[in-house]
């Protein structure tokens, strides 16, 4: 092994994955393996808190929405006890309230799951070095929120009725995705998609997807 090879190996970052979809975690692990050392993973908030504390990775890739609380709950539990650990949100959601909420909670960056493996590896390196990293479209949300209304909470009574998964389904539905495409994107069944759409329609007192699309566009969810 050459001196350069030894130096590169010494600089490999230790990364931990938090996501409730096993197939997605396996894909990220496979893609990132040539760039970093993936030292652990978790599918729930409780697992994440326990294992991150034990492993003390350099960077945690953190999903925003999980059934038992999501990325915000992990950040709230870890930021005081393990301030040296950096968090990079990696999510299917590109909604302003999700981005702003995670950054205010202490994440150093936020990228969407459409990012390429090389771009993700570069983002991890930058976050480890102390930089803030965002997918291009998302940076504007953060700048607007902190420049114009730095202390204002992001709240919407109607939106707050919806669960995290219902918001994700609504966002994709408003973008024109078919139920089958939504199911594939979110790793859920078509029947589950139908159930979420029905729940959203009922909660918002709307009758069809076109009304939902307009409602979502008015709130910059699309």
C-alpha cells in the first residue's frame, strides 16, 4: 500500500444511516461503501439514539419522516449529549417546513434522495468539515426563513392535521404521480397509498385530487 493509499484510508469518514426502509439503507450502504465507512444503521428513533451514542460516527444520514418520530426526535435527543456528531438530512421530502424544521433542530444540511452517490459522498465530506449543505432548490427556503422571520415557527393548522406520511403522499400526488408511482417512491403498497389519500381528503374536507393539488401548491408543498 502506498503512502497516498494509507492517507486516503485514514481520512475515510465514519457514517451512520437512519431510515425506516431496509431496501433504501442497503442501497445507500452499497453506493457509499467506496467513499466512506458505513459503521451502522437504524430503522427507528430508539435504535438510532442508542446506536449513534455507542458508535459516535462522524456524520449521520438522517431520514426526516419515520413512524416513531423521525429525524427531529433523533436530533433533539443527540445534539446536547453528542455535539461532535454531524447530521445530514436525506429525505424524499423537499417541503419548506421539513427543511427549516430540521435545520433549526441542528442538522448541518438537507439533501433529497434524488442526489447521486458521488454528490452525496461530497455532501457528507462537507458536513463533516463543518460546512452547511443543501440541495439547490432547498437553500432558498432556509435563507428566506432565517433572513425574513428568524424566530417565527413554521405552523399551519390544516397541514398539522396530516401525518408525515400523509404529507409525503399529498406532495407526490400534487406533482402528478399515479398511485403506483407513489407506492414505488415511498416503498409502500398501492392500497396504503389509497388509504392515505382517503384520509387526507377527509381531513381537509376535499373531494378530489385536483383540489388537493391546488391546496398543496398554495402552501409551496409541490
